[in-house]
């Protein structure tokens, strides 16, 4: 479960088509980006939780492949991921 340093709250309005724009502070807190999938979990009377859906390896396999790109080591990949995670925390 995603943990935030402090509680984040916002409101949004439901359109006639049942659509809602997720407020920026909520998108930032959940690290949501365009194209991400979210799920709504109803937890009882009048309470629901919105959470990001983690992607499975099969869903993203091969999406980063480019024939002209030079391969990098797992260590370089881990460092790039670490840097991105640190940048997203700010």
C-alpha cells in the first residue's frame, strides 16, 4: 500500500457521463501519469478507495526495445530507477 507523509485530500465533480478529473495533488501523491490504470475499491457504505494498478511484466514487455539503442547493464537500470523514484518524491 502506498504511504504518504501526510493525508492528501481533494474534491472533484462527477460529469453527466460519469467522468471525474483526478486533482493534480492526488495524481502527484499517487505518482499517476497519463495512461496509468487506477481501480476503485468500495469498502463499505459510503467509502471508496482509489489506487494505482501495478503493471505486470507481460503488459510492458518489449515496450522499451529500440534496435538503435545501446543495451545497458542491470546496475545502470537500477540506478536510473532509483534516480526517478527520488525525483518523484519531491
